[in-house]
C-alpha cells in the first residue's frame, strides 16, 4: 500500500509520518477503514525491510528495465539494482522518495497518471504491497500500466487471496492513534477478480503464483486490443 494519485494532503501526511517512524526501526501501524467498517491493517516497518518474505518471485521475474509504481521506501527498486538490473521507483510521497534514495534506489516523486520517463518502453512494471489499489480505480490503473508497458512487457501485481472479495472507493486512513483519520481513495482486488478488470484494459494474465502467503499475477499486453 502506498499513497495514491491525487491523495489528499492529510492522508499523505499520515503516510509520510508512518514511513519516517518505520525507518527508525519502530512499529508503525497504518489502518485503512472502509465505510462498511472493514479494516485493512499493515505495519509500515515491513516496507522498510531489505526483503519481505515473498519478494523473491517478483524479483526473479523482473529481468529487464523495471518501473516500481508506488515504490515506498524503495525495497524492491534497491534490490533490483543490487542484482544489476535497471530499475526506477516512483511515489507521490516525499518521505518515500527520500528513504528510497537513502538506501541507494533511483526514485522520483511522481504520480503514475502524470507524464513519466520510458512511456511505452518499460519491460516490467511492479504493483506490489497492495499498490493495485492506488487511486481507488483498479481498471484505470491497469489501463495506465498498459500504456507504460513495452509491447512485450509484463506487469507484476500483488493481489488479495481469492474469495476475499474486492472493494474500491473512499476509505479512511488512520495511524493507530486517536485522530479522526483522513479520506483515501483506495481499492483491494482479489486474485479471482483480476481478469474481468484486466481484459478491458488490454491486458491478459500469463502467470499466477503464491509465495509466503502472498498472491501474485503477471500480465502482458493483449495483441487483440
């Protein structure tokens, strides 16, 4: 999960503070609460690790130039660079970009829906750590990824477990304190709901896998679109 495109300043401030705290090695909870009362919880400290369990499959699949969308503190971008692969991270959070650069990652403060380098030429795109939720409209994000990919490129996404249900809309982001939180447009996409979103975006699924309790898929441009 990372701060989405056009995120409100209050939500971005919560996210920035959580990352800055996590970078010191302390627990830093973030809670996303939907209007139906359901909650998604994550510890931002997980994103500051050098490796999360389940990262290996993603890294193996990114054999060429990779754009890490919503890179956060740069865990995956830096890992790819250490493997000798070209990689660029983007995030709308100033704290995320600062932390990514501190760990040696190449990162820019950019919105995925704004102009980006390498448009239409990226060999791999990453949407890890729940980042398919960016902006609250997975269909729009998948269309944007289709534009960024090279004709033979691949998009690698992390998903919710099948059967867990998908959701999109405006939730409230909290930091675990007593504050009121801040509105945040976000989405959660279950593995069994991906294809109906991908096909209209001109993408088709070419691989599915699980690793360390995490669910993933790889997609490529569909030549029929």
